[in-house]
C-alpha cells in the first residue's frame, strides 16, 4: 500500500508540473492570442502613414499593420513608432515631424473610435483590451530633436509619448548610435544623461535600442527605473552586430526590472540574413555611386527586385525567433523578454510565418511547441512589458509627476 501511495504521489506531482504545458497544448493558438494581452512595442506605421497616406483603419495590404489583421492576430496594444530619420533631424525638422506623426496616431484613434483608442498608461492598455479596441501607444525612435533643453521632451510626454530611444542610425547631440562608426560621446553626452533623469521623473521608459554599447552602460548608470529594449535581438546569434544586445547587457537590464523586446526582422535573427543585407548594401552603393536617391525611388526598387531575383533572400523562421526568446529566458528568466516586432520598419525581411500583426498566433504556436506554458506565453506576449511600465509610472508618481491613470 505504501508503494502504491508513493507511486500515486509521484504521478500527481508530475501531473501538477505538466498541467500548464498540457493546457497550453490543448487550447488553440488563436484562442490563446485572443485571450492573452499582446503588447508589441515597435510598429512603424506612423511614418508610412505620413509618407504614403495609407489608412490602417481601411486596410493596408502592402504593410504589416492594419486594423483587420490586428484583430485577427489578437493585438492588444501596439506602440506606434514616432520615427525621426537622422537626416530630417540634422536638418532641424525633427520636432515638427514628431508632432505630425503624433497627429497621425491621434487622428487614427479619433476618426475610428470603434476600432482604435489612444493608450498613455498601463491602465489604458487593460481598458482597451476590455473594450475590444486596438490600443495605440507611442514611443519616439531617435531623441535627437529633444536636444537643447527639456522642453521638447516635456512636449512629447504631454502628447502621449511613453518611451524614447535617444538615437537611431547616426550619433546625435544626445547619444552615440550602434550603427555609426563615429563615437562622438563615447556613450551619452551630458545632455543625454540629463534627459534620462528627466524621463525617470516624467514616467517615460528609456529605450536602449539603436544605441552604442557605451551608451547602454551610461544609461544603466543614470536611470533609477527599469529600461527597455523596444526592438532588439541577441548578439549571441550574430557576433559583432552591435545593434543587437550581448549577454551581459541582457542580464543587467533584466536584473534591474527591464525587458528585452525581440525584433523579428530576419537580419536581426540570423547570420545568413545579416550577411545578405550587408552584401546588398555594398552592391547598391556601388551601383548608385555618386547618385543621391531616396529609398522609395523607383530606380532603387527596381535594383532591389532584380538583386533579390538573382540572390534570394534567406528568410528566418519562427524557430529562429523562439531561439532568441529562449536565449533571453535562459540568461535572465522568463520575466525579461517580450515582442517588439519592428513591423513596417524592416521591409520585406520578416520571417516565414510572421509577416504581419495577423501572425501572432503563429508565434504562440511556436512557443507552445518549444514547451512554453500559457502562463509563460502571457508573460512573453505582453505581461512583462506591462509590469515594467507600471514600475516606471509608480516611480514618477512618487517623484512629483501625477499619474495619468492607475490600475
């Protein structure tokens, strides 16, 4: 009898351990996507709307984000990137462009109250989910226009921007960029450091994506609250690619309560895709030597099409995405990873099976196959980001910035 009871206890314990995994495997990925909170921290729809006049409410088949596909994929809240190209910033037109892009996001919500709603705090995220609306939060990609004092930052906060990455493809008066060989500040400038401190007070998330390694470590010195990487992946898989994060950066950021939101562009995920993209850039530069053409110029599109025909692009897979998620989890735990797709920002480089906001269920299915429980999937798809955002808001409310809303 004792052996029988012992065996029963063993099997009961095993069942309790396996129950979350078994439950996730029984429920369909579409049902999980509809049930969990999905927060994607980087979608480049605003600049597309500005340049092309597209309307996500009506549908944008050539893009990665629109309302119908967001509903299909179960998106709860997407952070719309207020992206300021470095050349626009250098010309002094960055802040006016930021306001125009914010106007686009606000207009999308105002003109389509049955589809979208603005999100400026964690409570709004939950409210949007309960109402069945797609939440539109905002994050500023390239803080260069905020130089020259703190007024610009405060304007962005007042208008609903809730994270800022200090630089993009070029170093600027605030920070060095991972893509720029010129390291003007060897990290952050003093003005950049001051901006970080003010962001803490205002309750704005500090985004380390796009910054140089030295700038990352300066942020870790300055910030009193958790930081995020809004759309970065793991350097482990592409050694030497500074735009991705190395293991020490990941463990430090997560240990301090932050979260790494995985970028799903193939060039961020695999060595093959990264090498293809670098080779293409060299070929394009040689082909157009001496010419100054906009990225959307028909000649550029024709060259790219012909090049791809002769040199097929090596798309990543959903397994590659999960490899990066696994790597963060193995380094720093399940609480430190999320999704920052970079939809509409990485062109035609998205993985097979993850081409738009409609495809979050495919990612959930890949996580299930890798053994992630529904509880773990909840964390990856949105709860980790929400937790970090709450901590930043609470710090601000304790240091003089009244909360806009509270859970």
